[in-house]
């Protein structure tokens, strides 16, 4: 780290590169946190996790016992071990005893992208509820035709307030919060839709993965999907036409002709003998059905043509999708225990060979990526593996759950990983803390340290006077605690 600091001081390293290296070093040192603990109130498997996108402070979890909980991951509710272990108890808990609570397992729980005043839950009781965080009351609900597997909202949307819902029905439905009705019904899958994901580069593009093994791209402004991924389509370049290649292969054979043969002889067109009647009339008659088929195909709407595409991205159900932060690549996980990386622009399989994984087959899983999309975190049975996105190599393996892991969420603000599993626990994985030996180092500029004994991560600040300042954020909490007692948006 000190090498990067010297290069940053001398101007050899740009600010963005410096921050990326620091994040990369922190990500490589992630381990089970020994100073932060989430106290889970759930009595069933944790199926969904998400930290709000506005403040990066409130963690939302949904479980199979039809309960949902909210935690403050930056301000602890209690301390143990002389202040060394920060415990985060739920601020809000809603279970099936609530008058408007879900009756069956909650499969998806997400925040409203631009405000912590609302959150959305989807359940196996065929309902999607929109909750007011302040009053813990349902302000709107949608009745779905089957079990809700996954819900998603676009973080970029400025023109719509649509919730994409994947259910056991073959159709994907878009629920409009503004009107309280279904605005779109997307048809194309031949089986239930296990996972849905919005693009991170366009508010109009939706990606869905179904139990039929297909991954479809939809532009919600147009009818039908505009792309279906095919696992066998992996050639990024364009191959020459088949006839052209055949002609190229036959060129050397023409040189082997004997000199006595005349090159002026014109080859005759092959003639096909017909068993009945005149061959020319039969061939003309045989062209009529093909013309009818081609004209009928031309009359079909482009959306209907895409629905006839039976290409598959996985041999089993697609159980997880994650679009990279730049919106250029898509990561998909299937019940065939395969993890694939797709180039979104071309729709090609990049053939990155991810090392051996074992994935669940009966339910959807939640993938997570780092801020620079260099690592992808994948729940693999009782562990979570971090793969290098571009090489497929296993970088880290997190073992701490006693049963299968269902979901994970990476916090961009704290570089922390949250995981939930069938053991009803929510584990926190944090970068290793700075110790005194690492902080004491001879530098060619004055060093000023603000170090505390608390386990909350510190931030690295390099001032214009080239001072290295380790400033602990918790020092500000004493003054701000009174203001943060009720921080929900109105």
C-alpha cells in the first residue's frame, strides 16, 4: 500500500487508479467479520438481501417464514466484549402475524431505488406488496398468477416506476406503482421465469431467465424480446459465408487438372430427373409452398418471431442473473451448475471457464459483483465463492454457513459482503482491519493519525498538503446520533 501512496504523492498514479487499488486490496482481504454481527430474527431460510442504493446504510432481508427485517449496518444497536463486537439488531420486523403480511415464504425483498421510504416484497402467496417504511403498512399490492420468484426495479429509471416480476407463470409482468395496474405482459418463455434483472446502462432494457433455460432481452417500449442468448453462439468475429469458404477450399484442387484438359469446357448445370411428368413443371409447383411459408413468416410481428426462437443459455433452469456495472456484460448461473459470462452487445458466450461450482437447483440464487466488476460472488451450496470475472479463477472462498447459501449482497460503500442461507443467519464479511504495525511506516512527508480502538472501518484520506489521515467515521456519530434516530424518507 505504501508504494501506491508514494506514487500517488509523486503524481505517477491517478486518483481513480489509486482508489481502485485500495478497493482491490480491501476486497482481497475480505473475511468473516469479527467486529460486526447481524442479529437475525428470521425463523426460516434467508432468501433475499439488499442494501439501499441511496445511503448504503439500511439492509433489507426477506425469509421463508414470511418475515422481512431492516437493519442499520452503520450504527450498531448494542456492543459486546468491551465494545469490540458491534451487534446490529433489526429496526423493523414484519412477520405473518401482521394484518397485511405475507402468508407464505418471501422470495424477494428490494428497496425502492431512489427512496428508503418504500420497499417491495414478493412471496409464494402470489402477491407483491409495496410497503411504507415509516408506518410498516401496505400501500399497494399486486395479485400475480403464481408464485413470485423474483422482483426487480431499475436504478436508472427516470420515466417509469415499473416492478418486473418473474413468477411460475410463463409471462413476465411489469407492475406500475404509479397506476397500480399491470402495464406490460411479456410473452416468450415456455416455462416459469426464475429471475429478472434490469440493465445498468438503459432504463428500458430488461433481462429475464426462465426455467426453460432461456435468457431473453426485452425492450419494454416494443413488443417481443429482441435477443435470445444461445450458449453455442461463441464466435465474436464474423465467419465468411459457407459458399465462399467452399470455393476457397476448392482452388488448390483445380491446379491438379491435367494439361490436356480444356479449360474452355463449361460445366453443365445439374439436372434433376423427376419420377412423374415434366421436371420443370414439378419444380415450379414445388416453389409455391416455400413462397407461401416465406410470405407468412414475413407477415409475423418481429416479437412473434423472437418467441419462436428456442435457443437456450443453460441446459437447466436459469437461477441467477447479474449485469456488470458498466452494462456491457451479463453473468448467468444455471441449475446445470454452470456460470457463464455473456457479451451483451453481441450476445455471444465469452467462453470464460469458471472453475468447478455446485449450485442449487430448486430455487433462485442472488449473485453480487464488486464495484469494478472484477469479482463475482456466487452462492455455492454451503459456501460462497468469489471468481475473477475475466479469467474464471477462484479468488476467495467464504465458509461460515452451516446450510445452503441463497443470496449475497456486496456493499459498495463499505466493501462488505452480506450473505444469507438456510441456516437462518446473515453473515457479514469485511476487509481486514488496519493494525498498528501497518500504520507505522517511515514516509517522506508528515504523517498524522486519528486511530480509535473501535472496530468500525476507517477511511483513507490524502489531503492537498500530502497528509495521510486515518479518520474514524464513528467520531461524528455522537453529534449526528440525535439526527439519525428517524432517518426514513418522508
